[in-house]
C-alpha cells in the first residue's frame, strides 16, 4: 500500500508541478503574470464575460499563445485554422482531457453517461460505425413528422396563451417551452418514448432522473447537515439515485425494443418495425447487422449510455440556440430580418414541407447559419495532446527567444483550448461586421473565402466542430431548428418585453449545472 501511495504521489507531483516547468509551451507568446499558484489564469478567465480574456490575449499575442491553468500547468490556445485542422483531424492523438473522461466514468459509469466524444481509439470507432446510420440524411428525413408534431403542439399552446391574454400579446418564457419541446422531440425521435412535457411538465420518471443528474436539487433529508458542509455530496447522492432510475428505465427501453423487433422480424409488421424510425430502433438494427462482428457490437450498458447522451445532446443545445435566435429577431433593429424570414416561410404552400423543401429556402438557411455562427451552444472545447508532437501553423509566430516558428511543440498531457465562439466571430475571417447578426453574409455566394480554412463539418463553422469527432447529430439538430422556426414564425411575432430585460451570456458546462 505504501509503495502504491508513493507512486500516486509521485505521478501527482510530476503532472502538476514538474512537467509545467519543463513544458515546451513556456517559450510561446502569452501572459507572464498569473492570479495564483492554485488557479493560474483561471480566475480572471472565469470572472470575465465568455471568451473575453482569450480575445484580449489573441489581440496582444497573435493567433497562438500559452497561459497557465491550475498549479501553473501550461495550456495552448490557438485560432490558427491550420493548427486546428491538424488537431481535430488527428482525433486519436488529441482526445478530450483524461481528467474529464475519468470524472465522467467514475461519477456516472461508462454505461450511464459516457458520451461518444469521450471514447478513445477503437471504442470510439466501433460506436461511431454503428451509430452513423442513425444520423444520416435518410434517417433524419424519417423523423420530420416528429419535429412537426411537437412544433405545432408548442405553437397551439402559445396561440392559446395569446388569445386569453388581456393585452395584445403575452409574455412567454421561450427557453422553458423550447426546452420542453426538444425534450419531447428527442424522446420520440430518440427512442419512441413520449415524455409529454409540453402537456404535463417535467413529471416523467426518466426526465426527473435525467434532470437529477444535470440539475442537482437538495439532497435527501438524511444527509442535510453533511451535504451543507460538503456541497459536492448533494451531486453525488442525487446522481447515484438518478443513475439507478436511468439504468432501470433505460434497460427496459432497450429490452422492449429489442424484444419487439425480434418477435416481429418474420411478419409484415415486423419488416416495418425493422425500418425503425426512432434512433434507438435504428441503433439496435445496426447492432444486429450481419456485417458487424461480435466484438464490435454494443452492449446493453452502452445502449443505455446512449439514451442519456441523446437526452443531453439532443435537447439543451437546440433549445438554447433557437432561443437566442428568437432574441436576435426580437431586437428592434432586427425586425426587418424577422419580417423577411416570415414572408419567405408564408410563401411555402405546404404546412409540412419536406426536408428538401425546407433546405431550399435560402433566407431560412441563411438565418440558421448566422445564428449558429453568432450563438454557438459551446463557447470553447478542450483537447489534450496524447503524445509529444509538433502542430503546424498557417501563421508563423515569434517565440520568447525571438525565433520565428512554423510549428507548435507540445508535450503529452498538455491541454489545448479550441475557441469556438472566437473563431465564429473572427474579423479576419468573417469581416468587420463579424459581431453583427447579418444573414445577408450567406447570400449571393461566398463573400468570406477564408472561412473555408476552418475545419468545421457544417458551413465552415466551428459550432459542430470538425474531423472524426465532429457532432454526429448535426443534421438532426439543423432540421429540428428549421422545423421549429418554420412552424412558429409563420404565426407568431416576437418582440422584447417593455422595458427589455438585460440579457447576458454566461459560460457554463453543458454537462453539469452546479
């Protein structure tokens, strides 16, 4: 035991104290002063508006710089498109940080919540291979009726509130209602499970368990004093209880779907079921395919893990992104954009246009792209060097020794910040109006050719990232957004409250709201 503890202590000291002093990133441009030995530069980053400190450092130090994390560990931050393309396209060498992956595994268990993006090497390739068919264009097309059904249900609720209002309009908390809508959508589209949050609120057992994992509430009465002294216990106790519920309900969902598919496989009804419109059915079918080796098949534990992944990734980011769009369109100086968009949507003869018909609407497409550019759900993301490496850059930099460099030398274990929102608003790429909401930039050809240098999987935007670990569900998210906008904007006009509330963006993890 003593030898093991000594080994762990030595590893801790090496990682946090010795390696930072030997880091090759020390020679890069970057701030010399820092907040404290414990926090490094974190305190100023977290206390400022999202990415504002990074933006200041980019202006001062150029396209790539290093700064200090906890215990003065070195971190690389770069907006160099060539460097980012290298990092994202070599995803096996640049995974998410080990601390994050270990925390997720220990806290929630690999099968309860261990997202696809945190898997490494062969595990990632295996799951991605099986999951890809679930998110292709043909599968998203099959899910369009679900998008429309819930969008119309939301619209009728809003119109009912407006009709009973004593004033000309009604104050509506858009985020609350959009979150309920997207939860219902991912329940039906994900695993043919109707949460009915639009009609009854967040009362479903699985939803409450999910919210327990990601929206901790007070801990059970048996531990109130201890939990007050050690607040993290609130998360641990509740997470354990919620995890058990998600395990039980998730297991039943998987088993029921598998049993139904297997039992009906020889009937006409079964052939239709094997088509499986919900993502879980498609995933089970793909997992049963003859060309999948036994060693490549997903376990029940991994299936259950994907249920919580779908819940998380499939509702919060979409509802937040559409909420920001409505906020943009409600601005007094953006009313013309709302009216232009509404006119295009009303010109469509069908109440439920196909995926192809929606994608053929140029102004809707421009508005969606511009909103994704300006209001990305994630402000930054993090990667970690899996080995000592040299990262090529498109814009050379001068190190602290006065030597011009065309590569960034990085050591294994050092973290890299990918500044998503800064890249989406970079004036060198998008022009002087990069901070403005302007859908016109997407019309009439590519007026920003440098955007093609960014390795984004969609529209040269970094919102869905790029490379082998890009967002697997981006097509799903795009069509869900377009359907919501199409249905709502045709009948509902959006204005700010008077007086308008002050709205500020805050950085927060999509994973945990502590």
